[in-house]
């Protein structure tokens, strides 16, 4: 049985950089949005209380679900009995 693995270490490093960059950009963006919402604005631009707390809670929930699924998939990939099956 031959191992036709075409992914090079450079490609893996590139994928890592792309994913790390996206996490940084989205993480900073989510933090910035949450910080702006919690501060609330002044006077006429006052953001409603349910949005001030609802959006950060929503971002936190989506993040927790994403990382939970990610860790489950990584754990399942280690014991996947079909990973060496070729078409």
C-alpha cells in the first residue's frame, strides 16, 4: 500500500498562517465590537442594553461551540478507521 501524501510541510505551514491570521483578525474584531457595545455610546447614540449584552454573549457562545466542535473533530481524526481508505 503506497502513501500518496501530497501535502508538503510548506503547505501545512501556509495553512497554519492563514488560519492563525483569520483567528487574530476575527478575534480582534469581535473584541472591538464587544468593547464598543459594552461601553454603550453617549446621549442619542446610546446602544440598547439588550444589544450591549446580547451580542457579546452571542459571540462567546459561537466561539465556544466552534472550538468544542474543532477539538472533537481533531480527536476523532486521530482514531478515524477510514483515513487510509483509497478510492
